[in-house]
C-alpha cells in the first residue's frame, strides 16, 4: 500500500482561530491604506492657512499633518503586528 503526501494548505491555524490570510498581509494592507490617504490628501486636500494680525499669511499643505499621523500609525502597527510570536 502506498500513501500520498498532501501539499500544505494556505490556511493557517493559530490557536482556536482559523486564518485564511496571514497577519502580515493584513498589516501591510493597513499600512498601504494609511499612505494612500496621505497621497490622496496631498493631491486633493486643502492647505492649512494662518494669518497673523499684521497681515502676513502662511500656508502648509494638509498632507504634512496627515503624513505625521500616518508615520506614527505605521510605526505602531508594524511594531505590534510584526513582532516575533511564539507558536503553540
């Protein structure tokens, strides 16, 4: 009698949950969406303008503020979800 070895399945079992897509894929998707928000804000977003009582005004693209928060979010998501895990 002969036996056939089966190919490994792309389904990953972690603990009691069944994951069809690995955590790394969800992490990278979240980071990509954050930076797409920065891109679209840079293309279509307004400027942050400031006028002093003396009459001088300054303008900064709003994408600068969004990029700051996207950087903080990217670091937080990557640090939490891409850390080494112990397997059961």
